[in-house]
C-alpha cells in the first residue's frame, strides 16, 4: 500500500468472546495494511479472552481489560486514544473480509471530502442460531431514512473519519443496543454524508449469546427513544412521513407474527394478531405485509 494513503485505527470491543476473538483478530491482521493501529478493549472478561489477546499482543497498538459501562463506552475509550485518519469498529464475533480495508481506503483516498463510507455485510450463523444472508450497502441518505430504518448497512462495514467521530462526542453511552444507529442519526442531522462502497466489507456473526439473537426483543425501547429524540428535528412534512413509516413497520411486525401463527395451525391467535395490527394503524392493511396476511387469513391463500 502506498505511504500516502489514509491511516486506519481498528477497534474491537469484546466481553467474554474468547470463542470467536482469534478469528476476528486474524481477519484484521490479514488486511496487511501498514498504516494501521489496532486496539482491543475488553470489559473485564471471565473466559479466555485475555489469554487470546496476549497471544496477539505484539500486533496491537493498545489493549486493556477492565470493567466498563458497555460496548459504546468501550469504543469511546479507544476513539479517545486513536491517532489515525479513519476508524473502523469490528466487534469480537465479526470479521473483516479479505481486501476490505484496501477497498475502503481506496474510496476514501480518491473521493474528495469523503468522511464516512460503508460497504456490504454478510450474515452467518451457527448450528444453534442458523442464519445465512448477505446484502450490498443501502446507506441512509438522510435523517428520515435513518430513523425509519430505510437503509441496510451493518456497523462492521462502516469507516468513519476520526475527526468527525470525535467532533460529535463519539457514541452515546446511554444506548446499549442501538448506539450505532443513534450515532448515524447524529451524523446525518449534522449534514454528514455516507458513501456506499459497492462490495461486501465485513461479516456479521449470529450466535445464541449475541445481542441481536439473545436480546433482540429489547431493541424496541431504544428505537422508541431514537424516534422521540429525532422525529421532532425533522421538517414538518417529514415528521408526518416518519410517523407513517414507523406505524407501518410496527404493524408489519404483527402481521408477520400472525402469518407465522397461521402456518403453525394457530388460527385463532393469527386472527387476533391480524386484527390487533389492523387496529393499531388501519392504513397498514395496504402494505405488502398487511395484504399478504389478509389473503392468508381471510381467503385461505398460501
């Protein structure tokens, strides 16, 4: 890599992820980028995490193992120490794909004013949490897109300007689950632009103890907080659009659960959920989920 390319800080927050951590570290080191500093921030793990970190200690610019206030706090500690031009967060159960950082830095170097880029993410699971998916990045174009979830760009596929990240104060540590989405919203509110990279950059692992599997039901409360904070900051006409989209999403989740109940032979529960979704926001019936569920329940269609 040419010496005039941007430098990169990679941050891996971890807690009791010794089972996956070595694979994560190897995926970072195999990027073969000389202008990189690698930080690992452990929240005081009680498994073999520290043992794994020590095996790679000579490749790390800094690491620590101490109690913290969660993942957002761990990342912020590393951001305050970072000295490179750009920052990447790769959690201790995720992976960078081969050549990912070369591709990201190439775009950053050759795009005037670029401060934030995002690539696609592969999703993979385990025998206990099977999941197989992939997507190219659909980045949030504006604050409205972000808070109504009109984007698809997982955190390990993002690269941020250090100056930009520090200017907004890093992550909001009061969020346990959606600190990254709240951070995106804050950036977009300030007028920052996310540039899509037309290739996958990272892989996201689903497993029984990951927050996106074990605690997914707790995400809704933080989405509600984000909506409460950021909807009032939109122009009046966008506030109307946001509330419509959010109501359709919430009803759509209920329609999906109703269809699942019907497929499992629970007709009464399916009908109850369908009517609950319809009552919560009648226009949602015209959505794809609403019409599909109505066809199955009312007409017996497959």
